[in-house]
C-alpha cells in the first residue's frame, strides 16, 4: 500500500534532516543527489523545513554561482539545547550542547562523602541549572544521564542498588519532576558503548562487547547495532562473574570474589605494587591504577610482568563473555582500558586466541573516561531530534 502524501512528506523531511546532520550544510542540488528525490520535491521540503524553523541558509556553495541551488542549508543548531550528566559515586559532570552536539558549557562538581541525599541532589541540580544558564537562554529539551547501577528496562528508572549513594536515584527523580525536558537515564557502561559505537573505536562494528575498566567493572553488549540490557537491565554485570584466582564467591549484594576482585582499580593497584610499580600518593584509586598502567612500559621487566599478569586476569573475564556471545570484538574501555591502550589490548587478544576457539579482535577504547558523557549527550540528542524532526515537532 503506497504511503499517503503526508506520510511521504514526513519521510522525505526526516531523510533530509538526517543527511544535514551527517554531512553538514548542503545545497538543494546535493540534497537531490543524496535523497534521489526530484528537484520540485526537494524545493518543497526545503521550504517546509525552513518554515518550521528547522533549517536555515548558512552560506553559499561558491562565489560565482548564484541562485537557489547555490545556497547552503544547515540545521538550526540553537533550536534546542541538550544536557548530559555523568553521575559518579563522588562527583557529577555536566555538559550542555546545541542540537548538533557542539559543547556550549561544561562543569564538574565533587560530592563529598557523607553528604546527605537532599543536599547532594540540590548541589547536582544547581550545577545543571548554572551550566544551562551559561550556555544561553534556550531551554533544555532533553537530558541524558549516565549512572552506575541497573536501569529497569520496563520503567526506565534507576533501580536501588547496594553500595551506591541514595542521592543518585533522588537526583533522577527530582530532575524528572522539575525540568520541562525529557529526562533519560542509562547505565554508564551502556552509554560508553553507544559513544564508542557512534564516535569511537567501534565505528566499524555493529556487534561487540565493551568491558569497562575503572573503579568498578562492567560490560555493555551491542548486538546488530542495538544495546541489549537483559530482562532486568543487568546484562553485562561481569563484576559478579565467578572466576578462579580469588577467595570466595560473589553474592547478590557484593561482587567481592568475582571478576571485580581481579580487575577493579583496587585490584590493579595491588597488582602494580606487587610488581614494584609505585603508586602516586601510595593510595589505591582509579587514578592510581591509571597511573600504574601508563607507567608500566617504562618500568623495564617489572612493568612487563605487571602488564602480562593484568592481561591474564582480563582474559578470564573476556573469555567468559566471548564463549557466550561470540561478539567478534571486545573493547577495553574506561580510564584503565584507555591507559593500557593497544599494548594491553594486544596481550589480551593473544591470550584469548589460546583460550577460545572463537576468533575475537581486542581493541582499546578511544574515548576514555569521557565516553559516558559523550554517550549521554548522543542519547539526549537522539531524543530531541526524534521529537523536533517528527511531523508537527
């Protein structure tokens, strides 16, 4: 059954907007070539999108040529502002961007241990409001939030998780109540996978698993270009994966004894100290683990032994994931994964080839710790564009 004229117009408009987003400003002739539409149809949709305030003339394609086809049309970037939040155990980072994703303002605020739920939520909300004001007077249309913990796939809400601050859930609820904006929350590791898939090390992969290496441990599963969260939102909770080489077993409320005990930042710091790699400040932390991994190549045989044993540990978790999903590609992401880079990824790939018959490429993530904010911003941008680019949006 052929599409109605109004449906056909909506499809053509959305296609044109997607091309303008992907390629930047285009002339009507270029839109005609890329869409395969007729010249009159392109002229109509350009007029329609201009009238809706979604595109405008941003320049001309050449100094000599004049006329309608020489005009360059681009998306009106300040039609809406977007915000992204990276909510950590002890801090909140915020970025505000325009509709095309260009950063307008950003800020980070530490949240001290022991801060009550109410004060912590108010500090985080005030940070977002202040950053949005710095970005300009355009109201926020969509807000993406990356947080540790499980997201209920049925409700989209952050579930109560032991070991995480209560203010995390409070912040999400308050933002959803106060803001006249669409507020979306997703697990931080899943957002990192979205970012690496759209703008990082997995651009050429529709199926892969991202293993997040930082203060905590997690994984994100991307199959056929789609995130797979699992029945309860817990797909990828590999910190709880039982592995050899640790004392005891994990429990439903504590991942000690699981893969976390081998590859979390505290375990990486302990391993580095065992091999004589000095930790900055002598305190185990994510920053210290990153410093140790970065310092290893210059530490002669001690550094080699440290990286080799770390690769042995990471391979245990990677092999379990590969044996179940056969993703063809594993990304070592997060601050520690980025610090290890290609040398650490190559070590894990070598060991994985010996342990598993399933051929798997192992890569280092390219976006590091900033992947969560990037993924949250992409999620907010998708939501805004879905709403604004829809018929009548």
